[in-house]
C-alpha cells in the first residue's frame, strides 16, 4: 500500500483523507461533509454549519476538531479541520442531511473493530503491525516493538496491582528505569534524539533494535522483581524500578564494551 493509500479511506466511492494523530485516526471533516451533502463547496457548507451553531455548540466543535495538515488535490499540505471517530459522530449531528445514517453505520463498524480488539488483543496487535508496516519500519523491528508494548503493558498492570494510579507516578517510575538503563530520563533521551519534549512523537518509535531490547529488559526485570517482592509503597516501587533498570544498564555497558560503541544513538530507526 503506497503513502497516498495509507492516508485515505473509501466510503461510498469517495476518498476521505485521514492522518494518524495521538495514537488514533483523525478524519477530514470537509471530506465527510462532502459525502454527507454532495455539496460542491463542502468547505463553505462546514463554515455555515459552524456559523449557525449556538455559542455552546461552537465551543464544542472547536474543541473536538484539530487543525492537522492533509494533502490536497494540488499535492500540497494544508491545515484542515480533522476529528476522531467519536467526534465525527457529534459533527454528523450538526449536519441536517438524510445521508448521515449510512455514515453513522460506517463509523459504528470502526467502533466494533476496536471492541473486537479488546476481546481479542491479537487483532489489535495485527492493526499495530499494519500501521508500522505502512510507516516503513522493517519487519524484525516491528516484532520487537510489539513485544515491547506487551512487556510495557504487563509492567503497568503490575504497578496497578501495587497501588500505582497517578500518571505522574507512572512517569517517575519509568524515568527511574530509563535513567538506570541508559543514563538518561525519557525527557533527556528525547532531547538526545532531537525529539521535541512536548510533542506526541513516541520515543520508542525512534529507537533501534538494541535500544528497544534494553528497554524491554529493564521493564521486564522490574516487573519480575515487583511480582516477587510485592512493594507496598511508592518509594519501594521506585527502588524496584531502579534495580530493574540497573540490570539492563549493566547489560548495556557490557554490550558496549564488546561492540566498542555506544548502544544509545541520536538517530531515528527510519532515518
């Protein structure tokens, strides 16, 4: 599947542009308006929809839409109103068109696919594999990345069992593992790889094979220690995270001695 096809979905013989943003698909609102209304000027139609909305509706519509760059017919990228599947349902309600019903059914089908993935995680894994393939990642890297996702999930599940619920605490524990493994916190690692700290770009999607392997090792060892010792306080969990990361850090250092180079790289696997 080429890049253009990756960014399009077909509905009733119409192309609807989409882009992957914040771990989910966002769809072009203008393209959806065109499908629903057969308007020759869907951008103007969408403008009128927003204009005739009351103040509260305007605030909601502005909140659920994101200005994301999509490729237009002239081949150039322009900022375009986009929304995820859930938000598209809300937008459809603002469009007075009998053609909205089949579109709701189409989106419901997408929702069912996500529910199926909850029941059968292998389906979600296949979807993630397809996404990485479309982005151009090599097959052996994808296998490691997916395994790393599973190991990370096991770790967060273990932390929940130990009473860790606050996202800030998750971030602190993750930073302890990373610092012990690589000598850098995730924020410092992002800077090292020239990834904007506040961007949604995933650090691990920029790691090469060895970086992923040592990340997995640190998190897996942390999980195993936690299961054995069952730490009851945040500080105890923090100490376990340091120890798990240290095991991976020592293995990294030994590997670097053998290779004669640093495992940590400032490069992106796709660059």
